[in-house]
C-alpha cells in the first residue's frame, strides 16, 4: 500500500511512497513553507501496489505482436 499527504494550508502533495516517508515529507514541507503551523491535511491511501506496471505495458505488447503478425502477412 502507498500513502501520500496533502497539505492543509496549500495545494502541496507528497509523492506516493511508504507511510513513514510520506509523513516525513509532509513534516519537512510544513517546516519549510509553513513554519509555526502544526502539520495537518489529508492522508491518502492507494491500496494498489505502486510498483506494478498496470495494463499499459501488456496491452502495448499485444498490439506490437498483432502489428508484427499483420506486417509479416502482408509480405
């Protein structure tokens, strides 16, 4: 699972990462951009595995194979 923090004072969001790293990035953002404010905002969770390649790569591979088949038939 991946996490990211959204700043409660501005539009900043951390990248999708581990829970502890997202929290560290949020605290560092507040220290840099909003000194004196207590870190807050929203924590978002992504239940999908952030390291997966999704459907784009396998779908692209299928189209490439189909293209090669069609190209070889046209010769």
